[in-house]
């Protein structure tokens, strides 16, 4: 019985000493025997790979710097802060930005005038003469299907910075001779009139910061945002401004008639509110006549 206890049964090998069932010793003994008998080398069983065997790359992780754990740690006592002083205090140890040691800071010594309008915008100007010069050089090409946008103007260096958008201005209208189709952020009334006189078209499109950046880079994977402020909605919905929300650009005939009628009613409503001013009419004889009781001057 004791002899049987010292043996272990392995299906592929039969009864072997129990000591041989230890993996490292068993593989070593089997490989040595195969080498002696000149048999094919034994292929050991590779354990299954799992996340339990993963570990960080050596040297990629460092131990935390533990402070205040006694002198033997090397970081005890003052915890590497030294004795007293500004940098030895708890918290940040530094004064807030703008602190000048107790004297009145410069932000309070200077007076303040006016205010900053948060809703103001800076437009990049584009004049008609510069636009025609770029077209003559062949750097800009437009068609009804492919109008000139901020991307083409920025890429051709017709404008060097878009700021909050590009505004088309009417300066140099006498030099405009080509039919152009544009999509810009804003346009003046004179510029719209001169472009449409030559058979072109102008559409004013609203761009937020992200939409303008995508337009300049030529990206179209995002949907352009619509205005949410009431002044912007009203401006881009007016057909006189050629806004992309206006019925004139959308081609809605009933809406165009309704817009014209509403303008007519507004003008009519403003007329009665204007004060009636009647000026007295003076005749020349009355102006030359002397007042009563006044004698004419003696010669």
C-alpha cells in the first residue's frame, strides 16, 4: 500500500512516482529522458494567457513619495519643506494672482472707462475691387453650384483672418465686372446691389465659432448651427439682407408677399405717430409793415 501511495497515475505515461507529477521536475525528467533516447523533444503545456498575468512595464511606475513617516524614511521632520517661510506653509503657499505685497495692485490704481460689449463681433472686410482682382488672377472661381465661401477666400489668401465672419463691402464697385456667387456672413446693401446687377448672387449664412472653423478648414462632417439670439434670427430672416433664412433665398412666394405686406403695414402704422407741425405763413408786406404805434424813422 505504501508503494502504491508513492505512485501517481498519468493517462499518457501510466504510473509514475508522485514526485514526478510536480510540473517543473516532471518536464525536466521527461525532456532529459527524451534527449537520452533521442526521441522528439517534448512540447510542454503552455498555460492560458489571461489578464491576471499582465503587469506594468518595468520602470514605468514609481512609488509614492511618503512624507512625515520618521527620520529613517529620509522624508520626515519638516517633510522636505525646510524650516518656516512662505513655501513651508500648508496649502498653496503662494499669494493669489495680482497680489503685490500689500500695496494697491495695478488693477485698482488705473481708472476704468466704458464697458466691453459681450455680443459685439469683428468682421473681416472684403471689398469688391479686391475680389475682382483675385478673380482676374484665376485664384477664385465661382458658379451657382459652387459659390465662393469663406474657405475659398481664406485658402486663396484673399482674406488673412476671418475673425467672427467675412463681410462683403461695396468699395471699388466700379471695378467689378464678373458674375460672382458668394456665401458670406454679412453683406452691405450697396455690395448686394452691385453683385446682383451683374447677374450674381449673395447669401448671408450664420456661423458660430465651431461652424466657422469647419468652414475655413473645408470640413463638412458636422451640421451647421442656426442662430439662437433674437437679433441674429431677425437679421438672417430679412430678405433685404439676403439671409439664408429669408423667404427670398428659400424661394417661398407666399412668404415673400407676406413679408412685403408686413413692411407696408409697419410703415403705415408709423405715419400717424409723427407729429403734425404747421408753420405760420408770413407775407412780405406784413414783414415790412411797422407795428402799431411805431412811427417810421426820420431821414
